[in-house]
C-alpha cells in the first residue's frame, strides 16, 4: 500500500492521515479480488467438466469518472437495468450529464459502436460542446440498448 502515491501522501501529512480501517480496507479489497478471480476460474472449470463447453471469464477495472469518482452501487450512482429501479429517463439524464472529459471514454466503454463512429461523434461534439452532442448520442444508445427505441423517445 505504501507504493500508492495517495496513501503515501496521506500518511506523511499529519492533517490528512489515514485510519487503520481505511488502510486495511485496501488489503481486504485485494483479497476479495483474489477470491473473485478464484470463483471465475472455478466456474470455467465446472462448465468444462459438466457441460464440456468452453467458457470465458472477464474482469474489468472499476469505472471512474474524470474526477476519480467510482461508478456503481457503493457510490450510490448505480444504474440498474430494471426500469423499476432506474427509469429509462434517469439513465438518459445520467449520461446527458456526464462531463465533456468523460463522454469519449464512456462512448468506448458503454457502447458497441465502431471506433470510427465514436471518433466522429467526439469530433462533432468538440465543435460545440454546449450542444452536448456526445452526451446525447451516448444517452440515446445506452437507453435504446437496455429498454428499446420507445424508451428513448419517452426519456427525451
């Protein structure tokens, strides 16, 4: 943990410091990763033995915004695919409100658009960021993918 710049700075600064709870939480997160990876590998092996089929496990880094804030349940900003938990309108609004700094990366993370289309969206967005063209394309794509075209029309 001491190799992490953020931890090092907090330990060295008496006004900020870091509690043992915070410090040990990072260790537990590391252990949890090992545990989850083990579950993925075990699942792949089980599928191979029971179903004689190939299976693949995939992990990804945490999604962070440009300010380093996590995206997900623990931060209270999870977007659920169940419309009773997160309405299509709320999903649309979430993506309409992402920062200009995040829109290109989020298009790459949350859409299956070809890279040349994403680059074209980013270029058009850059011409006039106030129009929020990139955010609009992102929001429409995500809502349509999850809930269909009618949900996009309702959300707009």
